[in-house]
C-alpha cells in the first residue's frame, strides 16, 4: 500500500516530535485516545490508516504527535521513506502488546528496523518501550507470567538491538494513570520549567497541610506533583481521570453556581477531601487544572487562588 507523503509544515518543523509506532493492534491509538479523554471511542477504534498527526501545546511548547499505523503495508512505506516519517523525532514511543506472544519476534524485528532508520538519519531520539496491555484485571498468576515475559523482552531488546537510550514502561488502558504518568514523565524531561513548578507545588503543600497536589494540562498530562506517600500518590493518580471528565461535563452544563463556572469545586469521599480548580491563562490558551487532596475540609479558597496565580505566572513565562 502506497502512502501519500505529507511534508512537514513550518509549525511541525519547530515542534518537539513525539512518535508512536509499533505493530498493528498493539494499542497505540487507544493510548492517544486515553490522553484525549475519548474513553467512549476506545472500544471501537479502527486500525490507524497511515500517519495520524496532532499538534498540541505543552508548557508553552509545541508538540507534534505522530501515530503511525502499524499494518505491514504501512510499515514498509515508512521504512522506504524514513525522512518523511521518522525525521526530527525527539521521542519515540514503541508499543508492544505483551499479550500477543506470537508476534514478539515481529515486534522486535520492526523495532530494530526503526532504530536502523534513526541511525541512517543521524538522529538519536530517546526510545520508550511501552509494554502495553499489562492489565490490572488479569489474575495474579497471569501478572506473574507477564512480569517474566517483560523481563525476557527487555533482555532481548538490550542485547540484540544496539541503542544507548532505551527506557521501559508498563501501561494499560484499564490503568489510565499508568498512561498519564508515563507520557507526562516523558514530556517533562524536555522542559526545565517543570523544576520551578515542582518547587512551588511542594511549598504550597507543606504550608497548607495538603497530602497531595497535582497540576495537569488539558491533555491529561501531569505538569508537576507532590505526595506525602505512595498511598496518596496512587489515590490521586487514580482520581485524575474522574475529575477531568467531571469538569468536561460541567463546562457543557449551564450552572448558576459561580465556582462551578470558574472550574472550582470540592468533593469529600473515602475520608479524604478533594479540591479541583481550573487555571485560565487566556481565551486562546488551553487551561490547566489543580487537584488537591487533604485529610480534612479545612481549606481556604484564597490559598487556592494564590497557588493558581503563582502557577499561572510560571506557565506564562517563555
């Protein structure tokens, strides 16, 4: 199958390029849909046709996201024209379906082909291997089996594919936080501004006795966070998709409640108090969101506004 070649636009040439690649049915498009909070579409996603591109903003920088369809005919076309599909890649995310053991050899063979094309183009993007469909709903025996499979795959990749910058992450659409956290960590490596954001969040948490604070962007990506322990980290990571989806629903509903219109609301559940607030940077700029968890209801809205203002100033800086 021959693909139509699309040359990079001026915006794409200046953007940080994130490349999703791997075999067909590995789950690349489901990962992208999860980040966009298009959960209802995941079950009916059709195979990606060719290269699907999306431009979005992350910490004031332009990101060019490429989702390369993994059917064999497309893969042949990419390899024949590497400068059109792999050129300018900053980060490559290679997705492997760990439940499809019959295609492991094929998956590693194509990964080797992709690395060879990076060498041919004289580029060295960081490559993240997503061991996908590591589903928490699997039985403990199955999870133990997949842990062994992942260890073997890691060893084969490191020993048989000579590349200095491999990283490995386990993901599942049934554990949305694994995808959000994984992609967020990848992107934050590209932006030093994140250090100041982390410091600001930590200082606020310590002064306000917050047990956890997360700053998110409109693409469900974590910009900065702070947790007092692993339990709170897991609680907040699992809560983020709920609050973002709730906000999406509320913004489309008419409400006379001032706080809801401004994106500030709170919920008490499971012995914890959650505060969610939207940060608006301007009409033409996508918002950011703060999610805070406390052990009690004693919080001052003024302090939330101060944190929002501080983060807004940092986010606005070039």
